[in-house]
C-alpha cells in the first residue's frame, strides 16, 4: 500500500453562514460547524484511504472565535496521521473578512475516522508522509495524542508510551 501526503487528502469546503444556521447572537451554531467539519474530515479520510469511512471520535474542538451571520467560512481538512485502520484528521476553520477578503483562523478540530470494508469491518489504510513543517508537527503530535488516549483507556502501559515519555524525560 503506497503512502500518501496530507495534501492528497486536502479538502476545502467554503460556504456562507445563513440566518437559519445561527443562534440568538447571530453567530453560527456550534453544532452546525461540527457538522461541516465532520463532512470535510470524512471526505479527507475517504480521499486518503479510498474506502468507506466512519467517524470514530471527535478528539478536540476549539471554538476560538464566533462566526457571525453572513460570514464566508472555509473548512480545510487533511489527514495528519494514519495508524493501522484509523486516520487522524486535522481541521482548520477560516473566516473571510467581507471588506478586505483577508482570512482569519477562527476554529480548529481533530477528528478520528476508521476505514471499513463493505461489511463494516475495519480495513488497513496507507501511511502518511508529511511534507511541510506544520504537517510534520501535526504528524508527530498525532502519535502523542494516540498514546495518551490508549494510556487513559488502559490499553497501553504508561511506561510503553515512548512519545509521551520523551516530552517529560530527556
């Protein structure tokens, strides 16, 4: 199975925030943004694996900035790391200034997807070969997040979490 770059899974979805998608403060509902991120991440995971994919977890979401009514919102998703059958997808959310066109990062999230076959059983996915500095940072951080998750779930002994130990002991 040939490894792929994060760029090969890159998915960009751009849309406008409509009145029916906003809360009483005229900002995009968080749940609406989660759904948009889930769709973009799903497409990125599918592009990487060329398989049916299912959302396994929403690992992290940061709603750092409100997304006002009428905003042009761009959701950008890329596979940051692949494990045996799962893929971590890093999602950046940008808002475009109506006047200048400048883009500002508003939010980010990390989702995990699992590739499955036609019967719903997990199936192998290609490795990820990061190219840019940010891709390399996200790729390395994904392994630490995976190890932390496994330690917290009792599926990995803390002393076996090599990447986590490297953060604390040099």
